[in-house]
C-alpha cells in the first residue's frame, strides 16, 4: 500500500519508532518511505491505537491534541484497509 505522509506524521512515526525500543523497525521504516506491506499494517495500527489509549486522551477520555494527531496518522495508514 502506498500513501503520502506530511512532515508532522513523519515526525510522529519517528517518535513512535524510537519509543518502541527497536521493535518493528522494518515496519516503521517502510511506512516512513511511503508504503507498507499488509503484514505490517496491523502491527502499526495496533501500536498507534495503544499509544492513543495510553497517551492520547485526557482524564475525561477526550482526545488531546496528541491524540488527534495519532488519529490522523491512523487514518492515513489504515485508509487502504477500509476502502
């Protein structure tokens, strides 16, 4: 699957890659280059969802700005799976 990321989404992915302590490096690198294999898509979507649940919502369970950024990133990566 091919897609285009803006600079903010690239920075967010790089942050998540670094935060993952080297896990799924191939998946992160491929998505940062603008494509992703189906086998990595679910992994990345799960990682983004986990980050959203742990860090992207406030005490009232509303998305923070960081959470909205994660949602936008997930939309871009997941778009090909749901269309």
